[in-house]
């Protein structure tokens, strides 16, 4: 893959409840990364309210893109292509970003690329950390990617850039979804992942022995049994007067999730003879998960810095860069893909 240097991609992300724009140079250097979160707007509903999310994107997107260009000290003339999240995500939210990007591409004459949000999460591992000066070594192929986000949990083998084979995926809830649902059971605020992590830091992870669905011989995941086990335990405890031991329940739940994710990923990496492991998606922000991956000695592990784990547009621009230098260009008539899977066929 050869390209003129530098190549600057403007990324746009509106798949859920973050309106984001970023400029990334040569697929790794973040020149700007602006995120307008709607978390406060949705918190009172305990989850994302789709119509409200799309309307908030409409209000915010222009200012967010302007800010991303300003912070990068660039005008559209200095950009080489626009990359926008095309799916998966909330249809009404995706439409806002895609249509805005199409308008921008039409007005500027810049090439446009529709990007898979899951691929973008994986590519966050190629971004230089904004929190560190040093440039970390790039991930090496073959690479086993564990994608753990709000809507997805899957193991994908990457044999090269933009090349994936799915080994397994969740059969029911995604890991992030399990964190969010269990947080609600424990009366913890939205978003659930950070709330569980916070509560768990004061709890005993061995207090309750929750099930680990290992699905022997398979690379799939299942978290609904674990969620139900927490629900049963909460109901049982609530039968007797007293305070719910939220911290112990959160810590025991978190440990069960981390245990399954880490052990299965390492086994799959061994089976596929992967050189390295990559962990990405919102749940990769979880401290216990990060510590467990960092402390294992079987494989080098790439985990994006905290600021790049949850939805952002730098990762979209980064994935867009690899498509751009690969020669891909999209026409302006593409639709959003709310259920777009990263890999169509399984092993
Ligand atoms: N520290 C944390 N510990 C555990 N989970 C976390 C943490 N921080 C965020 N999460 C979880 O990550 C999820 C959000 O991640 P992300 O933004 O990638 O999801 P999404 O974009 O909604 O879904 P997808 O990427 O699958 O389309 C939420 O479920 C949230 O609870
Ligand atoms: Mg996401």
C-alpha cells in the first residue's frame, strides 16, 4: 500500500449517542479528535433514546466538524478524503452523519468512504496514543482481535489490513450490554460499564461465584446466563431487609466477564497461532479487563488508550485511511447499514 505523504482523513461518527469528528494524518497521527457526548441527555431514560439521539446529532454535527478542522489547523482543501460511519448503529443517527458527509463531499469534491464502525473500533489500535509522546509499535499480523463493545462481542482473526475471519461472537447479549443491564439491576446510573467498574473497586470479586459460560470447543460467548444469575441473586438478597451489597455483586459480575473474555481470547490466539492480541470497543476501557490482559504473559496485547476505547471519529478516520490507500472510493448513493457485520462468513 503506497500513498503520497501526508494523507489526511476527516472522520465522522454518529452511530449512537456521540457526535464526533476528527482529522488523522497517515492513519496514525491524531490532529484533532472532537467528541460531543449525549450521555447526559439519555441518562434519565437509562439508555439511548433513538429519536432524541438523531435530533441531537443534527444540532451538533456542523459545529463538531468545524471544531475538528480548526483544532487540526486545517481547511477542507488540506483534507484528502472524508470517512463516515455507515453502520452498524441506530438508523436515524447514522443517516445524520452519512448525509452530512455526503453534502461535504459534494461541496468539496473530496472522496467519500463509508466505514464499518466495528472495523473502526479495531483500527483504534493503530492510532498513536494522544496520552503518550512515544509511538508504540504497530500491531503485527496474524492478530487476534477481541471486539467488546455496547452492541458486539466477537473474536476476529486479522491476517492483514482489512482482512478478517470471525472465530466467534456472542450468542445473546454483548459484553457492554451485559454491563449496562446488570448496572440497572444494581440501581447504578447509565452508562453501566463505568458505574459497575466504580462500584466494583470497593467490592470483593470472590463474594459471589457467578457462572462462566465457556461453551467448550466454541469461540462464541454468552452473557445472558450470567445476567440472569445476578438477577436471581439480587432477588434472593432483597427478600431479607438490609442494604444490597452492590459493590460485591458488581465486583463478582465484572470478574466473571473478564475471566471469560481473557481466557477465551488467549486460547483462540493459541489455536490460530496469532502473534498478538488486540482488544477494542467500549468495554476495553474496563480497568480489570485491561489489567488482566496486560498481566498475562502469553501474547503481546494492544489496547487503545482510554480516550479511544469508546466511540470517536479518529478511529473512523484511521480505518478510512487504510481503505483510501487501498484505492477504495464510494459513490454518493450509498445507504446506511444499521446491522452491518464486519465478517459475513464464519470459520
Ligand atoms: N469502564 C468500562 N467498563 C465496562 N464497560 C464499559 C466501560 N466503559 C464503557 N463501557 C461499555 O462500553 C459500551 C459502549 O461502548 P461503545 O461506545 O463502543 O458501544 P456502542 O458504540 O454503543 O456499540 P457498538 O460499538 O457495538 O456499536 C457500553 O456498553 C458501556 O457500558
Ligand atoms: Mg462503538
